[in-house]
């Protein structure tokens, strides 16, 4: 109800022209109720995405334990991307020009990016036998999530004929994984 009210208002008044009070009033709830469900107005832009991102750790844990680390990473990222299709994309992304959400989407993406980097870095540290705060797992995770983020942004803005996200993710993340797989193979053990 709150998200629906926000979407309507963002389309009518733009993101910046809409306040939390406007959203609460349209949804028929109090301001405190809004903050019981959302930490910030920008969280409304990520509602569907956040639901899927919460499952990333689970996807990583379900990868084949015998698979090479970079194969496991690509499998998990692809499985996450499989959850998004052309019909499952937040309105704030597809209507970013009309809603004026472009800048806010970029600004509020950082905490999500960093969460995924931390999760992937911890997974890689375990697979590589490295400490959790080691440089190599962190560098790999940052490169992989950066490539995935770039692919997702291009995909989201490519219009109604965008097709499946997984295809674009593999095109961007696959070379990163292949490069690191090669580098890992060349490392002395």
C-alpha cells in the first residue's frame, strides 16, 4: 500500500517533489508507520530488488562445493539474475526520467553494492582459504559485483525489448570470472 502510493506520487510529482508525509497521507497511514516499514524514502525504489538480494548468501551456499571458485561465483550471480525478467523491474528504474529517480538510484545503490561485495568476498575467502579481510577475495568480489551492476544498469535502461537479465550479466561478469580464474590457476599454492 505504501509502495503503491509512493509510485503514484513519484509519477505525479517526481521523486524529489514527494515527501514521506505525502506518501503516508496517500497510503492512509501515519509517518511513524512509514518508518516501521522503510528506513528511508529511497528504500521504496529498491523494494523488489532488495527482496532478491537478500537471497544472495543462500545462492552462494548452494553452489557446487567442488566447482572452481570462479565457476561457483558465475553460477550464483546468474541464479540471482534469473530472478529478474523484463516484467519484474521496479517502476523507479523503468520510469526514471519521468519520476526523476536517476540520481537517487545511483546514490542509494552504494549500500546494496557494498553488501553484495562483503557477501561475495566472504564466500571467496572461504573457497580460496584466505582470511575474510584479504585483498584477493575483496578485489575479485568488487570486480564481479561492479560488472554485474553495470550490466544491470544497461539492461534496465534498454527498454521493453530488454530480454532476460541473466544473458547480460553473463556477458559482463563472465570475462571477469574467466580472468580471475586464469589468475588463480597461475598462483602458486
